[in-house]
C-alpha cells in the first residue's frame, strides 16, 4: 500500500507550519489547503515540501473537503495545521485502516495543562455524549482521523463549516463503519490564534453548527 497522504487545512498558520511539518511521518505526502490566509501560509508550506491547493471559501469543512478531493493516496489523514495534535499517532491509525481492522481511525484528545479551554472541552463533551447516545462510540469529535479516500467521498458529507467532523461521524455510524478511537496528546498550538477553541464565541459558533446536525 502506498503511503497515506496528510491533509492540513490551514488559515493563517505560517508561524506554526514549519514545526508541524517537521513532526509528520517521514516520506508521507502532505497537502496543505490554504483557506484564505492573509499571511505566508502557502509560501511556507511550499518551502517545506508540501503541495498546496487554495480553497477561498472560508470554513473548516470547505478546506477539508477540498483536500479530500485533491488527495491522490488511497488512505488520507487529516489534522489541524496548528501543531496542537501529536502526529506520532498517525502510523498506528493508518495501520488499523490499511489492514482492514477499522474503517475510520480517530483521535481522542488527552490535553496538556492549558491547552483546552473549559468552554471548548464542555462543548465537545456534550456533542460526544450525544454521539454515544446514538450508537457512535466515541469520546471526541475526530480532531485527527484516517480513512480511505473513496469511502470518505462516498459518505456524501455536506457540511462546509465547523460541523464537518460531526457529520462525518454521524454518517459513518449510520453506515456501520468500524471506528477505532485512540488517545492523542493535545498541547498548546504552535503559533497564531485558534479559530474555534480560542474564544467562547468561537466555541459557540462551532457548537451551533454541530447542534443543527443533531436535530
């Protein structure tokens, strides 16, 4: 099997990207999706060997979906470009999916002190509890994930904002996917400011997007 491709949706992550790219599994192709950055995100990514595509429509889901469409590997991994998630878990996650033991491998954040504000953690816990109530046995909203590209496209995920990971889990659960969840270290971001968990307002917008999918 060819090496998985890593998709990094990025909005103004020029400061964090060099450190992120240095920690990724050696030899895995990297696709950075520039989601309308006003800093040097795209140039920094190219200088460090990543392929870059642009998605001017703002929204996490828009960036992720563009990355999925442009990826070329059989297995595709997704994580944020801010350096908060430990990429060392990716080979193990890819092995589970590649060997056919899981259809989707996801991470469950284990936060270091000061990395996950109370409001973001509370919102995530509420959403995850509702997922488990619906039979999707996860404890986080897939902040890092690996799956087969064609299978992901086949789910037909429509959300193009913060609700994308939740819709993915809901559709995967409805399709009977086997989901492997494993711990992933969650630390302070490598630079810049979080668009979601960095403020109560950002968390509220994300929870609002996700709540609409659970009605």
